């Protein structure tokens, strides 16, 4: 990875977006549905793109929203739809467009009472609260956000009545129908005027409903009693309006940084590649919080829709997400007596195997799935999972009494959990991590991207275990070659090779001409390097055998 010379430094004026130009392009640029990059495309986190490149424009939102309305009708979803937005520049115009289509289709839309921003976990929480003990009139939701992506991007994702990310079959249907509508072009879209749509929407105090319920999932009384001084870097995101009332309601000490909604995100420090990116797991994007860490007992940041977290401690700075989540698993399964004995640990196949070791340590079953939080929805909904976690700093876990909290990622709760850990143990998560790895072993984990042709990416997706011709990896016998996730048998979209003290996984990117190689060693840096070198050779052999 080539780090930009300005990475970690304040964003210069030259790096800021022209908001007016961007929003004008949203309305004026008409995408060409014959160009693949300008069609609707749902990835693991909905449809994303930029108005300037013709991949996130009014036409896309008209088509996607109309498609969602038709999907609701076909599947008998006739309750309210909770509609949220983050602070990216394109989120507001997309919010208005979606509202106009939803109103025209007689969907009962619920929006924030103050017209403010709404984090992803708050929408999930609202859907589940409405649907609890209901068999009909079920709610669903839309969140307009590209998550931590740069300021010029927009994003649009759908959460069905289970409250979590939509399944592949659902997003495939919505995507296919939306592209049909886009090609028509837009003849099937129903739409009303903005004022009519706004008047029809029901207003709800999302902030109060979420905050009032937080003590059910995190021990905030312990945080208050211990006098923990908490620093929260809002990164200018959707959770801005939540922290002051939360602090007042629970009597805890919170100082909020980057608390301004500015669509240019000019207050950010540049990420590793010189771009503005609200990635709370990046030490470059979180440089300001890291520098200020001595002002607080514990600090954390959230991305623009608050579904991810980045934990900053006095003792170690920004924690690796894998490290913090392993500590969270160890802590939660020891400190939540209300959780059922069968509640398992959910992780993605590219998350650290430290989580596997911790699951064994606390006597819990491991549920390993492909990349994508959608695979945890069912388990979080029926409480057969105590926690579901991704290596990219996303997770959610059960309420203290063992019932469902959210079925989508909740970065705010993961941040507050760090404060609970400190309050109840007297040690911050970095100190807890040091004690943990002393018992189970310390991992070295790295992800690298490699350039790939379309043929190579396709080869990766259809690999079979027999295509990986190795009995040993970095001097250890190969224990498993996986192309399906052990937890649910679903394809992982690549391959994972496992030994006793290390592993690698390779999977193609869905948005770039690269494939990603994840590797981990529980020995040392030389062992990790050998795993990576041998992974490169094995993959090259597989590509050559397939003619790609």
C-alpha cells in the first residue's frame, strides 16, 4: 500500500468537493443504462456511486424507490417505512426524491421529527420496535448513506421487516426491476410534488426512542458511576444529534469532536490514499482523535451512518478492529448472564482467527459466514447469535437480557461498550487485549490487494478445493480448504486455506479490478510473509490452470 504524503494531515481546500456542482449533477445528469457503470448495482451495502460519474443520480433513486414499492406490494409489506439519511451531500436530494416516490405509491413513511439525520442502527431499532409481536402491518426501512465513502459519493440501502441488510435474493430482485425501470426510461415511476410528500410523512422522535432504550444493551449506569470521561468523534455523521441528549439522559461525561454537519467534511484528516474518507477504523482518518486521546479515559469514532466503530485508548491509540472485537466477545460472554447458553459467536470468514480462539475459551459455538452482515440477521433476530461481527469494524450484539437489539451494525453501541468495559474492569480494551493474547496467542493480520483481470476474478469465484494444490502452508499441514462458509454452507466467493497457526483467504472485489488477499499468523512476521508468498504462488497456479 502506497501511503499518500498528506495522509493523516488536515484536508486542504483543494481536496474539498464542490457541493453545488455535485447536487446539480444529481438532478441534471441522466445515466445511460447501456453503460454497466451507470446501471443500478446492489453490493453488500446497497447501491453506491457518485452523481458526477452518472452512477448516483435522480434517475437511479426514482427507479430504485419505485422498485422497492413494487417489492413491498408483491410481498404484502404494508406497514410504515422508516426513512433515514446521513450527512453526505447527495443524501438530502436522494431523500427528497425517495419521499416523493414513496408518497405517490401510498407508502406510510416515517421520518425524523426534527428533519435531522438518522443512523443506520436507529432505523433497524425502529423497524424491530414496530414489528415486535406483530404478524401483519410490518414495517421496513431505507437508509440513504454511502457509509464511510468519500464526500462525493451517495448510497441507498433497503432493510426488510427483519430490520437488517436485505438478502441477496431481495436486492437482486430490486436491482433487476430498477434497471428495467431505468431502461424504460422511468415510465413506471409514480411521483408527487415535494410539499405533498413532506406533508404525508409521519414524524417520529427517533433520537429519544433510541436513547431511552440504550441502557437495555449497555450498562450506562456503570459508566456514570465510574465517572468515565468519554470522547466521541462524530466525524460529522448522522449520530451528531444523539450524543448531547444521551449524555444528559444518563448523566455521563461526553465531549463530542467534529460535531458539525458539513457535506465537504473539511474537518477530516486525509486517509491513506490522500482522500477524505470517514473511516473510523483508519489511523489516518482518525488522526485528530488519536492526538487528543489523553483528554479522555476512552474515545471512539463512528462513520457517517454510525454503523462502524473505531476505539481509541490512551494506552495504545486506535485499536485494530479485529483486536477490539475479540475483546468484546470475551467480555460479553462473561458479563451477560441473561444470554442463553446456546447463543453463538458470529464472524465473517476473513475476520481474525483470534475470535475462534476466544469462542473456544468462553465455550461458545462459532458461526462463520461469508462477507456481509446480512448473514447474521437471522441469528441476531432469534438470539441464536450473541454477537455478529465483521473485520471491517462492524458488529451488533444482544440486549443484556438476551433479546434482540438490532439486526444491523451499531457503531454507537460498540463504542459505548468500550466505556462499559473500562468502568466495570478498570482496564481499557487495549489492556484487556494484552491480557487476552497472553492467554490465547497474538495474531499478525494483513490484507493486501492485487490487480486482477475479469477472468481471474471469475476464476476465484468458481474455485473448488481441489484447485488449491497444497498439503502444507508455510511449513504447517493444511487443515482445510474452504470455498463455502462453515457456518451456513454459503459460497464465500473465493477460497480460504487454514492451518493450525495461520490462514489466508482470497476473494475478488465487487467494485475494482483487484482481488483481496487476507492473511494471518499466530507465530511471527516471517511466518506471515511465508503465508502471503505461498498464497500468491497457489493463486497464480490456479489462474494458470484455468487459463486466466
